[in-house]
C-alpha cells in the first residue's frame, strides 16, 4: 500500500531545488506534479530484480511492454487498442513537440486551452507556430470551454493540443464536452493531440480516451505514461497511441529525425510491473488524494475565504483562485513564498489566463498539508490585518 517518503536529500526536484527555484529552502513544496509516496511494491521489486543484472545497456521495447499497455487500456478504459498503434516514447512533453513538428508547418495555427501546463505553450512557440489561445471560462463550479471561441480559432488552426483531464483546471471533461470538441475538429479538419497523462487519476466520472469518440481514430492521438499515476516520472517512459496509420507514419518520421531510439531499461520494467500489478495500489492512492483534497478545500473555505479552491474532478492538484486578495502576480508569489513559506506553482506560468491563480499539489503527507494550511492561515490573517 502507498506510504509517504521523506524525499529530502534524494536529488528530488520538488524538495531539493527549493533554494534554486524559489530563493529559500524553508518552504513546504506543494508545486510540481510529483508525488511523495512510494511506488507500488510490484514496481520496486521488478526494478531491484532488473538491477541485479549487471549490464544496463541499450534496451528494446519487448512484447511485454505492449501487452501491459493493451491490458491497462482494456481494464481501465474499455478500449481495445492494437499493438501497432502504440509508439514508445521518452516523455509526453517530447511527444507534444514531435506532434507539432509532424503535423504543422512554421506559422500555422495551434490551439491551446489556457491556462495550460506550461510545456504546451513553450512547444508551440519553440517550433515557431502561431499560438491560438482558447481561454477557459472560470466559474464558481470550475473551468469550462468557450466553444464559440474554439470554433472561431479552429477555422485558423491545423492542430488542437487537448489536455484531458485538464492541468491546471483539474477538469475531467464530460462526454458532451468531448463530443463538441470532436465535432469542431471534424468540421474544421483539425488533428487533436490529447495529453491524457492524468487520466488514471479521476474521481466522479470514467475517463474517455479522446480517440474513442466517433470519427476521432483517424484524426487524433492519445499521449499517456505511468509517471503521474505511479510516481515514477524520473524513469522517462511514456507512449503515444496513434490508431491512424497515416498520422503514425508522420509522427514516426519526426521521431526518427530527432534521433530517438531504444528505451530506459528500468522505465520499461517499471511500466510493465505497474500496469500488471499496480491497480490495488492505485485505488488506495486515489482514496488518499480524495481525503487530502477534501481537507485542503474545507480548510481554505473556512479559514481563507478569499482564496477559492475550484472543484477537483481529476489529478492531485487544486487550482486556487486568489484574485479576491487584490494582489498582482509578483505580490501573490511573494505572499505564498515569503509570508506563508509555501512553494506553489504561480498561475501566470500557465499563461496570462492564469493570472491571479496558484496551483497546489496535495500528493504529500497529511502532516505536511496541515502544516502548510497553518502557515497559509497565519499569513492570510496578517495580510487581512
């Protein structure tokens, strides 16, 4: 079962880079989407067994790798994917970049739904594509898509980068919303790249892989990895599911141009072990997340009413609306870092649409969260005078 681990001194980006990233080391880190709980026992045992082999050379993706992914999708999402659809990769962010190169030309439009995970924005700009922002509408009940604006932007675009579930908005898009996106994609001949790395961490509705929507197998690809699900992000192992032979050929051509080959020998082993034997661990982990989310949301609503947590439908993140505090983004960051002594992700890093927000990660111990809330409450009382 999941157990909290003190990661300080392990080279953890989350814990050991606080001074470098935030300017001080006495913070409780609630920022990067990385969990502080041990990976499943089945993963740890498989890694130890592989480590006992004394050579760690170039490693192929064996049949077990593909069979584990096929089984996971069959059990968790009810999707019968084929072996040839699966393209092993070194990370979902890498896949985003390869997809932009594969399916668009410089200057062509790429839609992103902001606020959005920062690498979406960086990838579009890095490849000199035209960034088309379809800003989400923030309401008391959470984020929703501005479909009228999406239709307008779709007429100018070749590609839509979808985040499903959404990070940082924590939405698990409904069947109706996904169908509307699919309709717009078909109407405007858009290719949809769906980042579904958080799709195993959903609470109130089953996740629907975008490519399973009618007509979307031929115009979409799904990106996924076990990294967020099982706390193994450092193993740099992911995959793309690309049902369309045409889209797959174009993606593989971009992959080959990047000079990518072989896999991480430990990442391959970890994925197989997690997908074959990690489901009970995941269910236990989801219950911990639910309790932590409920605790933090309840505390904030009672003690810091001007910091409004949006509902959480997926992920182990909470998107905090801090606009009522009346602080600009620089002052808001100062408040959290220097007054509350907490390390969160500033919302403005997710695009201009994130201005006035902060992203908080609950994938840590209850003790850390309780101490964090006490610090935040004290800083809030001081701010309010």
